[in-house]
C-alpha cells in the first residue's frame, strides 16, 4: 500500500475511561476528534472497569456518527479503522476492538490494531511533525511510566518502566489520601502552584540507582506518613498545598532526572512526552528549560493529545498502512504490554 491508501482513517480509543473517536486525513489532518470523559468514575474515586466497558458501549456508536458528521464524510469514504488493542483494561479494549472489526467488515476495509503506548509516544507528531531521531520518549499516565528509545517508526528499545505505581496513579492515590477528587493529577497540579515545594523532604525514588527504572509507591507512603499526625481529611488548606507541592516536586524531579539521563545515554536529539501526566505544568516547565540548555528538541503535545485520545491511534494506523503492513484479520484485544505485539527489543 502507499501513503495515499491512508487517506481517511477512523481512529478509536477505548483502553481506559475515555471514549474517543477521530477522523484523520492523509496521516496528518484531523478532520474530527471527539473525546468523551466518563464522569461516572468520579463517584468512586477511581476507574471502575465494568462501568467503563458499559460506557464505551453506549458512547462509541454515537461518537462515530458525530465524528463522521463533523468531518463531513460518509462511512463508505473511510480507508481503514484503527483501534487500540493493547495495553489497557481488557473489557474496555474488547468493546473498541469488537466495534472496529464489525464496522470495518461492514465497509470492506481493514481494521488495524494499535498499541496504546506506541500511539502516545508519537502523539506530538500530529502537531509538530515527526521529531528528530534518535529520540527518547517518556510516556507517563495513570497506567504507565515508560522510557523508550525511539529509532524510527516500529523501531524502539525499552529503557525502563515503573516497578510499582505509575506516575499518574501516584498523583491519583495521593489526591485521594488528601481527600481531593479524581483524577488527582490536575487537582494536585493546581494546588501545588500555591504550596512550598520544600515544605516536606520527600524521597526521590531510584535516583541514586543506575538505569531508567522508576518507583512511586514509596512516595505515596511518605505522604501518608506525613499526614498521620493530622488524622483524616479534610485538612488545613496550607498543609494540603504544601504536601501537593512537595509531592509533585519529588515526582517531577525523578521524571526529569531519569529522562535527561536517558537522553544523554542514547545521544538523543529529541525528547517526546505523552500520557496524561505530560499535562503537568511543573514537568513541562522543567523539561522545557533543561532541553533548551542541552539543545534537545522537546515535543510535548497539547493537553488534549497528551491524554488518551483517538487521534494518536489513527496516526499509527495511517503510518502502518503507509508502511505497507498487512492488518491481522484475527485482530483481538489484550491487556498486557508484553503480549501486545509492539516490536520492541530489550534495552542494551
Ligand atoms: O493518559 P491518561 O489520560 O490515561 C491513562 O492512560 O491513564 O492519563 C491519566 C492520568 C491520571 O492519573 C491523571 O491524574 C494524570 O494523568 N494527570 C495529571 C495531570 N493531568 C492528568 N497528572 C499530573 N498533572 C496533571 N496536570
Ligand atoms: Zn494512555
């Protein structure tokens, strides 16, 4: 197939608690991009997998109709359907994959399975074009903290992941412990602006160890220990702001230091960010400064493209078609990253 065959790709993302649909033209022009956040999970302080699957089932057909209407195209004009197949909540993935397969079958077009992490690590290309190579990508979300060396499309080397909680998960858990809402990241980000980042001396986990692994569960425990003398929420406003600022500083210090270490180790020309935590103000500012000092190109997508979205999924589908890859007719969903078929070699 040639790039022309990727003319109009319908992207579908249902890996967690956002239902999203996009129409991407020629691999770069977004004709429509809809993201429906499922507010139901706020009631429970976290994502409830069963409710997420049901909500995807209800929202997906409506979003596809709305996206096609917004793009002013008929279903028969579509070239392919690209859908997240892994990793994620398996019940949520199955809804998207089953829908995509049926929709594509009815139209006689291919359904392409996309790896969610691969989609995140190239999301910035939608706005700025492909980054210089080699690049290092940091994908930080509610489910993942991954550092990957990007040598090209489909050419990656895994550098490191988290040993326990993902960065976003740590934000969410700390926010919950502080009696704040869900998702916790944006709330802590906002409160941290008014707090003192040196009010509490929290650990910078794994910074003293070589390599690119992360660990955030100890930090969560450190926050709980600091709160112990104060009982249960609600807490004094200054205490919450100082804790938010000190906790965020510890996470950001760790993410920045390990990313820069990876850039140095791989002689990367660019650093690509993706995932919901990439919306974090302090992380963005610190990396902007550090990359400018080192002459490294920093690619951080706008917040809508950092979080889970179908545009990044459609983009990988378009690239896959353009590369002449033959979609698997037995496409299925899988929760695990290892089994998801992303062509990754272990880190050297
Ligand atoms: O990529 P995403 O939308 O979904 C997943 O794949 O998980 O990321 C959601 C995560 C949540 O943990 C949320 O708290 C976090 O991203 N997040 C943030 C910010 N905005 C979202 N974390 C820190 N600062 C933010 N501004
Ligand atoms: Zn994600």
